[in-house]
């Protein structure tokens, strides 16, 4: 028998002038919500490319979210095994 589990994720953006901020939200089946933030800044000489700022800010937020998930997994492993866990990114 297969069990299907879904995680809900969302990335939103806020732009103010040359700065873009991304917020990544991950909702886990147990009700836990993890949030992470990333940012990007456009150099004054660069052309306006909104998509590039969003991609950079989102990548940084998702990278932070990945680190949070690894830390959470480490805690679960350690509580079950009583041995230090070191999952790698």
C-alpha cells in the first residue's frame, strides 16, 4: 500500500526600488510551518530585470529553508538514535 503525503510550499516577493525580498513558507503535514527569507539588490548600473532579482532572492530563501529542514531531520535522527547526526547539504 502506498501513502501519499503532500507538503505545501509558497514563495512570495516584495520589491522596493532596487531591492527584492523573498519569503519561503513550507507547511508540513504535522502542522509545522518553516519560514525563510532571502534578498537580492540590483546594482545601479544594471538594467531592470525583475525576474533576476526574484530568482536570486528565492534561491537564497530556499537555501535557508533547506538548512532548516536538515537541522530538523538531524534533531529527529538524534532523538531516535541518541547519536549525533550530521546530514549534509
